[in-house]
C-alpha cells in the first residue's frame, strides 16, 4: 500500500530521486540524504506503515525478509566491519518520516 503524501512512497515510485543501492519487489535501500555516519543507508519496505505497533502477518514477513537481506547489503556497501541498525519510532525518538525505515550506519567506528 502507498500513501500519496509520503516522501518514501514517492522515492519508491521514482517521483523523488534517490541514490539506490539495492531494490527488489519487496524493499528498497538508498543513501540517507543527510548522512550521520560515513555509511548511512535507509532500508524501506514497499508497504506504507509507520510503526512496528501496526504489525500484521504480511508486515512480519516483510520485516523478516528485510532483516535477512540487510547483512549482505551492508557488507557490499562499506560496512564489512560491522554496522548499527536503528528504527526511530515516534516523537521522542525524533522520527520524521512515518514510513517505517531501518537506518543502516557504519563504515567507521561509531560513537555510543
Ligand atoms: P527518521 O528521523 O524518521 O528516523 O529518519 C528519516 C531519515 O530520512 C533522516 O535521516 C533523513 O535525513 C532522511 N531523509 C529525509 N528525506 C529524505 C529524502 O528525500 N531522501 C533521502 N535519501 N533521505 C531523506
Ligand atoms: Zn510511505
């Protein structure tokens, strides 16, 4: 499902350009426009929902699939020594785009 006002749905649809590093029928991975680490990718599913609280069985399958793909995609994009995954949820986490996305950050030793 798509949301016509969502910037990540527009990226999936090609209305907004992005630096894609991986795409298939279920998911897309592209470079964050304001990288907060040497490597900063965003993995999104091709289903518009914002929160893990909106989980159902097909979204569970989608997230499982995305997590199965992420290690290879991270390794191929400069994160062979490790990476951090972040999913911001809601206001206190600073979530700004309400299409669920997994930040993939690495390419350097990350501060903690
Ligand atoms: P959030 O704060 O919601 O977890 O993360 C949203 C992320 O999307 C931010 O890191 C921000 O830099 C990135 N972002 C927002 N708009 C765009 C865009 O149009 N293109 C790309 N590539 N990244 C975007
Ligand atoms: Zn969306």
